[in-house]
């Protein structure tokens, strides 16, 4: 089975690429979804995260308010690093088990969307890494559409590795500055290359 890591900058369209990979028959798991699961009350990262950041991150139901947590960690790289150190080992265990399950089921290809793939040193062990890229001005526009003010949007871009650097490190790059049709076509072409290259190997 071909194992694919998908990364890229914030608001570059990683989930969109994931959707088109599924159209191509690739199983897809999003590390952000796993991260949301492990911080739920009763799940393994809940208590450590509350201990790190305090009860002010909890909503009225006792769950961690991801928006409040995001505001805290994306304004302080050191806090983001502490959160990542707590959550990412658990997330990695989950996606590793998921990848094995896909292989056991005879899946031809499986992809995990990992926004901080390079930042947390998890870029090894993939048959291919795809970086989804957009121009910073496009990223900021999308973040503002999601409800962030421009200052917060720029701050979130600033705490991550630059998309240019991720593009340089990746095996394949998909550019998402214009239309969905363009992204779909790039995904199809990229998957054709990945499957051919791994089959040849």
C-alpha cells in the first residue's frame, strides 16, 4: 500500500485535496480530526491539556473550547509547541494504527493530512509527501472568511513553517490559488505519478 502524507500551510486547501484523493480511491484520515478526538473529555489528552492551559479553556459543558485554545497557542509559539508535544504522539499512534488497518484491508493507497508534518518531525516513513500551497494573500483572505481578523490570520501564518519551505521539502506540490477544477486536475495527475513511481520501485 502506498502511504501518503499531505501537508501545507493553514487555509491552503488540504481538506479539499483530501476530498479529491478519496475520489481517486485513496483512503484519507485527517490528523486534525484525530487531535480533536484525543482532547475530548474522557480521552487521553484531555487532562494534560487542561493542566497545561487551565480551566479557562473549558466551555460550559466541560469540554475544551478549541477556539479559545487556538487563540492561546497561535499567539505564542512556545505554547503551541507544548500543546503539540502533548497531542502529537497520541495522534501519531492513532494514524499509524489506521494506516495498518487500511493495508490489512487491501487498500491501494492511504493518506494522512498532517498540517505540522515538518514542524513536529514526522516527515519520514511516507512513500510520498504532498504539499498543498497557496499564496499568503489567498490564505489570509480565506482565514478572514472563516471569521478571523486580519491580525490573527497573519499571526497564525507566522507561527508555522513557511509554505515555501514545505514546498521545497515535499515530493509533490499542489497549488490552490484559483479553481477547484484546477486542484482536482492536479490531484489526479499527482496520484498517477505517485502510483507509477511506487509501482516502478
